[in-house]
């Protein structure tokens, strides 16, 4: 017997929590650095096309599966599929949640650690740009610092998930998301008004197509999934706490809009600052940690902006990380009747431990690589570029071809407003989910393993 499930306290509560899951390190830390490594504007455009053509239809499908079944990622397939093999898609999602959260918490920890550095006024003492890179290298090279910060970040995430859907996740997101937006607007205006900001804007908006390779296409696809928290049941789980009288299509469009807006705003804030200070955009996962402190060191009010920025990054990371842990917890609470507390402590504890090798990839274990990838890179690659798009491929096939639109459309229209009843809207969703998403993902996979 299922216990009475929790629900979001309001419609806006769902939007904020789902946007809180989508908007995270992916938008602020990862998007600028992978755009920087993959040539800027052309990559940004490919990513935007994937968000629109693949991400949005799959997001609607995923939230729909959750709301219709009111179950977790495995339970949803158990309920709707006659072939129980489909439960593997949910299981893969739980695995992806484990893997992503383990390395996500390491970067979340860096962000928290940088709040402390900002408060201590460390950035102001930089005499040369190299000083910032040195500080970054020194911090992440210190296993105690990395694991200590990982512990603090993880503790925060576990306590929020422990308090449950309404009190923990929704309350957190309701206050934190608007705050995040305001701080980002300030930073973006600051960036645009810096001298030399134009080069940053050109880098982000003037495409150079020669920079696009097969690899960068797979990275853009993986990132479209990662940034929307798609392909692993996180949005399915959040959708399962959604009441029947809400419009899934509109909610999805709002989430996509907010997520994309924040990524573009973060890109503008970061690239204008990077170029204005004569720095390089392709410096990898350290991009924001190495370059922005220099900018803060030099700009008026930099002390406050530095604190605000890293606080914002930590906040965004926490609201995403709670959705990753929630995917795992929801399964054990729903299907195996565990108490929330037990699930949070046991699985939180295990994922925390799995995160340790990722944290040590930058110091004690840096010599251990596989195909040139350390443990951290490997976890990111496996989850973001393989598990999530594969999950998205299977979710689109399941909804469009197995469960079928005869059932999916009436389910989608429950609680839908007039706009979502519009034939064009419905036809496009069907077309993109049935053909475009699976075919594109499949082709990109074949391409990335060198099949053509
Ligand atoms: N969307 C988050 C981000 O952009 O940082 C990361 C993420 C959260 C991915 C939840 C997947 C997920 F299920």
C-alpha cells in the first residue's frame, strides 16, 4: 500500500522547485566552461537547438509520466509498462543520480569554499592574474579542503531533502531562486559595463562554425539534458508531486525559458568579465574559479560582488543537488516503504562516499586516469553524455511508441489551459517526441562512437 504522497504547496511551488533543479552548476559553472572549450557562439547555438527540439518535448514527457502515475522513476514504468524491462530506464536514472550527485557535490563544495575565501577578502590581495590560478590550484590540490567542503555541501543537501517536499525543497526554492536571479542581473550589468566587454559578447554570439566537431555536438546534447535535469527521472519525480489541476506544457515551457535565460545571463556575465580582463575562455572546469576572482579583485565593489557570486553559485548548486538525491529517496520511500529519514541517511551516506574519489581526482588520485580521463571526468562523461541522453531516448520512445499518444494526450490535457489544447501545440509535441528526439539522439550516439 502506498502512503499518502506529499504534494507541492502551490503551482508556483512546482515551477520554482523544478527550475531550481534545472538551474544549477550546469548553467553557471559548466555551461560557460564547455562553451569556452568548444568555441563559443556556434556551440551555444547547437545547444539552444537541442534544448528546443529535444529537451522541451522530453521534459513534457518526463513530467507527464510522473504526474500521471504519482510514482517515482522506477514505479512509473512499473505502473504503465506491460513489459517490466522498462523499469530498467528508471533504474538507470537512479544510477545516474548517484553518479552525478557524487561529482556535483565536489564542485558545490568548491563554491562553498570560495564563499569563505571571498568573505576573508583573499581576492583583494591578488597582485597578478596568476595569483588567482595559484590559489585555485592550491585549494583543489588540498585533499582536506576538497573533502571538507564536499562534506559541508552534502550535509546541507541531506538536511533539505530530509525535511521533505514541501518544507524542505519547496521552501528552499521559493526564497533562493528569486534571490539568485537578482544577483545574476547585477553581475551581468556589471560585466557589460566593463571596458572591453564587447569581445566577450562577440565570443558568445558570433558563431564560428569551424569550431564545431562531432565531440562538441555530443557535449552540447549531453549538456541540454544535464541543464534541464532530464533523462534520469528527476523531473519525473518532481512531476509526481504535482497536483492534477496544473498545466504541464506551460510549466515545462516556463522551466526551459528560465533555465536558458539563466545560462545565457551567466555566460554574458562571465565572458564579458573574462575578455575584459584579457583572460582565456577555454581554461576548463576552473574557468569561473580562476578568472572571476581576478575580476572581483579589480572592480569597484568587488568584495561584495565576489561574496554574492559564490553564494549564488552555492545556492543554485544546492537546489539542484536536492533533486538528484530526491530521485533516489523517492524510490525507497514509495516502493519499499522506507521512512524518508532512513533513505536520506543511508543513500546520502553512500553517495557522499562515492564522491570522495572524484574529489581526490584533483590531488591524491590525479595520476589515475582512464583514456586520459580522471575519476571526476569519467563520472561526468558517463552520466552527462551517455546515461542522460540514453534515458531521454528511451523516455521518448516509451511515451510516443509504447504507452502511446491515445493515453498520453488525455493525461497531458488534465488540468491544461486552452493554449495547451491547441492542435498545433499538441501536434508539434507528438512529432518531436516520436521522431525528432529519438532519431537525433540515436544519430549523435552513432556518430560519437565513430560509426559514420
Ligand atoms: N540541472 C542541474 C544543473 O544544471 O546544474 C544538474 C542536474 C540536476 C542534472 C538534477 C540532473 C538532475 F537530475
